[in-house]
């Protein structure tokens, strides 16, 4: 059986359905914080509460051969916690390592951890993509917590022999996407003119279907054991091109004003929104050649198809 944490979340919910439909898996256990109403037929539901250093996973882990750990304290632009790093560490580090230790003790063979490209850093120079083997350089509390969790998991792997697979995705988009990507889709849907018609950056993203497909592959593939892998759609786009193609997927027209990126960055700095400008105008590229070659894996969903699926699931 396969245990999925965060089983009702944006990624976990789709992953559970995919695993439940795959006859090569002998059952799926969905670990949830509170009772879920709509899970696929045949999926066992276990209430575990919050992901904490003291959470008891013993019931959830009975008969489980692999864990896919999607649950986390997620990144937000404006974190209102008094001590954000401590809050992230309690869930993303201590909570994760508590689960991993109990999983190893229960005889789980493989532990697949959904980390973040923020472990590598926040940006790249155009044409110089992050690779899975780069020296980590996390800058914000969320990225630091994910990196510390990775280090702890490697220690548990060495001590117990449980195979650990780490996957670092960039921005994930798809049906039901929230936060900044949903805001962008609302701007496009409403025909709001945007000063983003002249960006020449390059950014990697990953369609929800591609991330889920790789996670399933990481559960199955022998060569995934012990690896750190990057994932993306395999096609990088500028913010300008992303807006145009998003609008096309929604049957809309993007109204983009050709404001130079340096002007946007200057204005954002004056308003205290430097991080927002960096995400809109800066580059963040991922090199997924290691993932492709090691696992013989190709993203099954194109960027345009991923945007079309996101548009179908979009609600203003």
C-alpha cells in the first residue's frame, strides 16, 4: 500500500486519485487532518490531525510499503507568524522527520518527499538553470525549512536503509490553483491592462499532471532511490508569453503594456514590493535532464495543455 500525506490538498488529492486508478498498487491510504467526504473508491482514510513532531502515524503506516509526503506548511508571500522560520521548522522539519522515523521503523521501503526549488535559491541568470546537484542556497524561511528536512531525511536514510527520493518542483499550476497564479488568471479574465508586455525573463513551472506523474514514477522506479530530482514542464517562458498563452487558454485576449522590466522593478522597490517584481521580471529556470535520463521520464503534459486544464478549473 501507498500512504499519501496531504491527501486532500492541491497535489495530494490528484495523486491519490491517480494511485487509486493504478492496478500496480495494492491500495492507497489517505492521511488527512479532518474527515474527507470525497475520496476515490477503495482509498482508506486515516485521521492523523496536524503534521507535528508528536503526531502518531502508527495506524496509518500499517502494511504501507511507500510514503509520498505532500503535506507541509506552505509558502506564502506575507507570513503573519511571529517567528516564521520556527513555524515552518515545526511542521516541515520536525513533523516530516517524525513521520520518516516512524515510517522506517514500520518497514516502509521508500519515502518520496515533495520539497521545493526554493532549496536551490530564488532566481537564476538567463541560460544558467538550476540543477539537482547544485549547492543549495535557500533564502527564505520556507526554503530553509525544506532544505533542513532534506538533510534530516538523508540522515534517516543512512541510519535505517529506507530509500528517500526528494523532488523539488517550481510553481505548480492546474485546476484549482490558488495564490499568485489564480490572481494572474483573474486579471486576464477581467481584461485588466497589465504592465508586463516587455519582460524577457525565463521561468520554469510544472503542470499538476506532470508533478503527479513524476511522483508516481518515483514510487515505482528502482533508479529513483536515494536521488534528488527537479521537475518542470520542460519549457520555459517569459512572464509576457505566459500571460498571452494563459489568455489564449481562457479564450481571452491579454492586454499587456510594454513597460521595461527595470521600470517595474524600480517602482516595486519604492512600494516595498521588490519580491513581487522579482517573481514577475526575474528568471527561475530548472534543468530536468537528470530526471529525464535517470528515470526515462518525459513530462506527459505540455505547457499549453496544462494551461488549458487550469483554465477549465478556473472560477472567478
